[in-house]
C-alpha cells in the first residue's frame, strides 16, 4: 500500500469509517467532484452527509490526501481544487539545517 493511501485510510478509519467502507466513500466523493467543479469543504461534507456518509467529516488534509490518491488511481481528473487551508493561528516555519561544510 503506498504512503498516500495508507495515510488516507488511517485518517478515515480514525473518524470511524470501517476499512471495508472506504472504497465506497471515496467513490461517492469522486462522483461528487466529477459534477461539482469548485466545491468547498462545507459543500462536500453536506453532500456526503446527505447521501448517507454522516460519520465522516473531511478536513483540509484528509481532502488533499483523498484527491491525491484518486488522481493517481485515475478516479478523478487532475485539477486544482481551490480549497484554502483553514487559518489555525499557527504559522509554520521551514527550518533549513546547514551542514558545517557549507
């Protein structure tokens, strides 16, 4: 199992989705993304809950894992989804370690 799929399945299982249900969930998500060109996370979650996936609430990171995996599997076309990462108030810094040699 590749790392993206493993991380995705772990996140979905952590939310209470049984592993045997994950392929169906991802199929529902890919079907929705095929017909809705620019959804936001609240629209996606509302639609998924409306069709019976009440136990799952996608967050930004899980959505990114899901779309990356679905693109690689050919379930959705590669396109940029204009979801913004929510502002958590935490700013990430990238630390670059330099070797003593330069």
